[in-house]
C-alpha cells in the first residue's frame, strides 16, 4: 500500500524545509526592533498540479513559497548647519540629545578647560574675524580712509 502524501513528505521533504525556512525569516523579522511589531507577515505556499495530457494519472507538481515581511522603519534625526566664519567652511552636524541649537562647546569657541592649551593657542579676536567687538555684527569692508562701518540690519531690512 502506498504511503499517504503529506506536505512533510512531498518533494522528499523539500516542501517542509521551505516552509520552515520561511517561518524562520518571519520570526527574525518579528523580533527585529527596526520593524513595526503591528504589521502582518504573510507566508504563501503555492502548489501547482499539472496533469499529463496522455496519462492523467501522471501529475507534475510545482511548489513555491513566498514571504511578505514588514519593512524596516525609517530613521529620523535633526541636523544643524554650521558655518565657520574663519575658514568659510559649511558643515552639517547631527543634533545630539540634550544639545541646544547654536550651543557651542569651549573647543568651538577656541577655549579649553586645560590652561596649558590656552597658553599655546591664542583665541581669534573679533577684529580678525571682521566683526564689531562690542556687538558681534559683521563689519562691511570699506576703503581704508573711512574705516570699518557697522551695518544696521533694520536699515537693510527696510530697504
């Protein structure tokens, strides 16, 4: 008597192996913290039976498995755009937790907590950067006769 056909025995156990591999992929996807836990995962098993035209007792079988997993969730961050007025270089830096936009470290200001470093490296003055030392405003470059002039942002804005 012939043994009863089951999914576990079909294709010499190949169908069961494919189902097991697909379930492992789904399990890994569910445990992945980068995916949405609420999304559904799907395992499709398609079994196609095609009888032979001449001998209907002879049937070809094709088995396909496909898995639909939850996609990885997108990542978000905040970036700051910074411009170094000394070198003119613009850089992007990632906003770190607890940082405040525009907040500078002592190193960013040319200062340090180590007194030996302060003696070696002299900080850049406002005049060297082309700024008014009292207000911090960028000075307009003019002819040497007249000297530096402070730009009134109100006058510029009002045209």
